[in-house]
C-alpha cells in the first residue's frame, strides 16, 4: 500500500481535493481526533470503495473540550495512526496544526440550536459549538462528497447531519454502527484510561441497553419502564455515576413517553474519572 500523503494546511488540502474532483473522483472524509481504533477503521473501510480520494483528518480539537483535564489526557498516537491509515488504503491524512485551524484573531463559531441543548449538550457546555465549528472547517478544506461518522456519538451525528442540511453543505453525512469489544464495550479512545476494575464495570452501559431491549422484545412500550429497567443496571454497578439516561426520538432527540416511532436509548456514565457514552436503537 502506498503511504498516505500528510497535509498540514487548509490551502494544501483544498488544492488536493480540487485536483481529485477535476479528475472526476469522489472525495470522502473520515474526521477523527486520532488514537485510531477498530471503530475508526470500520468507517475508513466503509468509505474506501466509495471514493477516489479518501481523507482521514486527525486533529485534537481544543474548541470542543469542556474540561482542560480531558484535553490534556487525550491520547496521541501519531505513528500508530499513520501506520493504520497506510494499511487501510487512506490516500491523505489531513492533520492541521492548531495554529493553522485557529490562527490569531479567530472568533467565529457555528451553532446548531435545538438538537444541542439536551443530553451531551446539557452536561458539556460549548462542546457541540466546538464540534460543528471544526467539522465545518474540515468540510471547507477537504470539500468531501461524503463524510462518515460513528453512531457511538449519536447526538454528534444528528447535529452534523442537521448542520449539513441547514447550511446546504452538499456533503452526504453517513452514520455507521458502533464497533464493540467482544464483551460489548463500545470502542472509544478514552477506554485506555479505565483501570482493570473500571473496565469490568464499564460493561454496565451495554448491559443496560440489553436490559431495555429485552423489555421491548417482551412487549414493553412505555419509555419510563424501559428507562427504569436500564437505570437499575447502572445503579447496581459499583463506581458507576450517571450523567443521563433517556429514551429519545431517533431523529429529533426529544424525550419520548412511548415507543411510537423510531427510538434510541442514549446514556452517559462516569466510571471513576472516565466518562463513557453509549446508545442503541430500541425498536
Ligand atoms: O468524533 C470525533 O472524534 C470528533 O468530535 C470530530 C468529529 C472528529 C470533531 O473533532
């Protein structure tokens, strides 16, 4: 496999994208903050056959971290990321510096209103403004026809789909299923921070989703009962501390009282100092 080209500035990225488009190639983007794992690679493998120029962006975006500690400890694994991109046939890695992304005097933000207010948005002030701002900048530089995101960050996916639609970005924003460890833990770059004990107890998120899904299969349609069933699993887990656990409309992310339309159970749980999120379809 040829080595992916490493691109550091928006100008160089835009030129590479325009050259590909001029040749009639489709451009695909998998946006990441690095520390690549099998979840990211599943997005890359999905996008690879769909485009002539496949770009993975690697940028740890300071604008979306609501806690300085989280940003400081975010894992950086450049050598391994580069090797994985090469092995999966990525054409270019767009890895701008913070100064190239946010030069002195930078003062603009992009905000999606309603979808960002609850769930993650309620617990991580400013987070989604940081995400939408950087993703719009990535889209502007890469000029993709399609961009692929994981469903683990389900609210993020819906927010970016909304932004692409509202602002006529002309980018197809595709969500792909969460990749899990064999025991069910959703892959996340933050899992490396879990102690062996926390890692064991972190399975409570998947088990809570399973418990709710069992109740749905048994005929339960009331959101309160499904929420209570899942909550009982989290509350019985040593060291687990809940931020939120809700049953929401899969499109609008508004709370549901009954499963009368496509629904999603979404949750955020602290295991020690590590915050984990997970979600799944309920029907
Ligand atoms: O999901 C992520 O890794 C980030 O939020 C993203 C989409 C790359 C924006 O920084």
